[in-house]
C-alpha cells in the first residue's frame, strides 16, 4: 500500500514542477501568447464594464490586482533562457506584458472617468491585437 | 403540508448547494475553451452524483451508517486510514479554495486587502458553523446560494445558439480550432470530478443521519438526490453556456474567481453583478462549511468518536475540534497567497483519485441484500452503479497524467 502512495505523491509533485534552467520552447511561448491575449481581452472587458456601470469601481481594484498577478506569472514563465529562433517574438511579448502591467494598474483609478477608461480599453485592444499577430513557431 | 415544504426545501438547498468553486471554475473555463462541447460531461456527472447520493442517503436512512463507517468496514483499519488521510487532504484543500474564494468576495464588497478578509472569512465560518444548527446551516447557505440562478437567466439573455448547445449533449472530440484533445479530456475529467467531489457524499450521508432519516424518509432522499442534483446540473450547464456564449467569442480565459462575475454583469448589468456576487458568496461559503464538516465527520466516523452538528459542541468536543481545525488549516493554505482557483484545480484532480475508494463501499453496501433487505439496489441502479464505478476508475487513472501533459489545462 505504501509504494503506490509514494509513487502517486512523486507523480503529483512532478506534475507541478518544472526545471528552472530549461530553455523556453515554442510551445511554452505559444501558451504565453494565448495567455496574454486572454489577459488583455479581460482587462479590456473590465474597462468596458466600468464605463457602462456593469460593475462598481471597488470590483475594479480587486480584479485589476488579479489580472496584474496573472501578468506577473506570465513574466516568470517568460524569464527563461530564450533560443535565438524565439528571441524576436519573446522580446515583443515580454515588452507587451510589461506595458500591460503598467496599464492594468490604472483601471481602478480611471473608473470614474469615461474617456480614460475608453483610452485604456483601446490600449488593451491594441496589445491584444499585437500579441495575436506575433508569429511564434508552431 | 409540512412534508411538501420539507421536500421543497430539500430540493432548493441541494440545488443551491450544488455549485462550489470547483464547478464555477471548470464550467465557465470549460465553456470558454470548448464552447458547448463539455455539456455532456455535466449530464454524465449529474446522473452519477444523483445515483451515489441516493445510495448513500438510503444507507444512512436504513442502516444509519455514514460513508466513512462503510469505508472502515470495507477496507479495514490500515487501508481505510489511507483513504481517510487522502480524503481529508482533499477536504482541506477544497476548504482552502472555498475560504480563499469567500475572502475575494469580501474583498470586493469591502474594498479591503486579501489577508484581513481571509481572516474575516475564516472567523465568519467558524462562528456560523458553531452557532447555527445543522438544518439552518443547510438552509442559509443552500437557499441563499440560489442567487446563482442569475447565471441561468444570463445564459438565456446571452442568446446562445441553442441548437449548437443541444449538440454539446452528445460526446464528440474537439475541432482543430480548440486548445487540443488532451486539454479537452483534462477539462472533462476535472468537470466530472468537480460534480462528483467526494465531500458531497460524506456530507450528504452524514446529513441524512443528522436529520434523523429513517426508512420513512426514503422518498425525501430520492427526491432530494434526484430532483435537487438534477436541477443543480442544469445550473452547471448554464455556467458552461455562459462560458461558451460570452467568454469564448472574446477570447477570455476565466482563471480567476472574479472573472466569473462578468458572466452575469455583461448581459444583466449591475443587478446581475450583485446577484452573482451574493450567489458565489453563499455557494462558496456553503461548500467551505460542507468540506470542513465532512473532514470532521470522516475522522469521527472512522475512529468511532461521537459526532453530530445537531449535538451541543460540548458533547462532541473532538468532532468540533476536527471541523474547526479543517477551517483553520484551510485558512492557512489560502494565506500562502496561492490563487484559490489554482488550489481548487489541484484538489479537484486529486479528488478524482480518491473517488473510487469512497464510492466503492457505498455501492457494495447498497447492493447487499443481507444488509439492505428490501431496500437493496434495483437491477437498473446496480448496473448503473457499476458502470459509473468503472467510469470513475478510468477518470482516476487518467487524471494525473492529463494534468501533467496539459500543464493543468493550459495546453
């Protein structure tokens, strides 16, 4: 009975871990790209919902924090040694993600100003489009 | 009249208590990734939980034996203890995710930091469970959790393609424009496990004994498990429809509890937002209570300690200490700062591995004419029960490899 439990715990731990020195592979970059486009889309939706009073401003501060944390997680995923073939797409995505972190932290502050919210929404839409257009090797 | 009221309350509480944070996450995210393709999993999972819920309730009514007494009797002390430890790890992890979810809702309501709200959520749960009697715990969380029905209204308001949705009731593989077959199966297993979470059976059977069920209450059990869980399944389907009709077209990936609120606020505005927040608060709070009490029930039943929420806490000090410890441990895990959604993904996938060990003794006892007499499983229930056990075993074997292969559903 003990051996299966040990094997199970090891398999479970392995499933959750990843080596720190492994290079970023195309699949991971693709995943990060998808994750980023989804994050920008959601930040845009938050700005839109605030402008249309679908959600109150106190929701914005909590949700922007959650989106910011996801973006930080993405930064950590991208902070791996990058092979030359992925460098361009990686750098672009990392810079978009850095811009996202600055912009997302502004949503709650802008919650009472419709034009600021509209500007942020446009910015997120632009980031999403740029990330989606990145050519990552399959 | 009283029994009709009891039945209605039973149905509503099991409907209101059906959805917890794991279902919220796997349904909305599943809809956002695969559209209506995972609707069939809800049907399969709901029939399974209704089937095993009814069996465990019947055993509680006829034999007055809760699930963990059956587990101890079936497996013996050593193997039974392994099941107890694994089950309670899942209970505490799930409780952690639910308490973390509760803290997020309090954060939104009071515009405060996460950690103080986590403390507030934990204290609120401890006081509520300590003070309220079992029936009232069920009713308060179950009935107020009905606010989640706002997602059913939202699903209709989003005007989805119903014929496409109907096609989702038939299992089929995802197309090339989706995140892939392995991710699809990861979500299918996760959703199946979220619906059949073992704590629901521990809580349901122990609840039957708390409520003093006898063979006279078998109809109440049948209707509560049948109608209540099936209506809960309809609510879970509504959440998938919301994911498919709102999140998928916009390319959203709702991996945070707060993301699920958009599902009601976009089609219904601020009213939808308020109902969604209230519904999530009570559904998640109810599930936190259920997981904590289930942890206490499991330990007490396994070691033959006196237990019961219907009793004064001073009469059952060890049982009271166990469920309180589960809440405190849940708070400690949630305080680590891990996203509750990440915790719930681990607990849901881990739970599916525990499922066969929890469900098998229930099936064996419900199937045994020497124990159950005239209340033994009918042939159709027996066949379905074994078919489901095979399905649960297959899901248990596939769960961990799928989690590793798909990086927890990220592809």
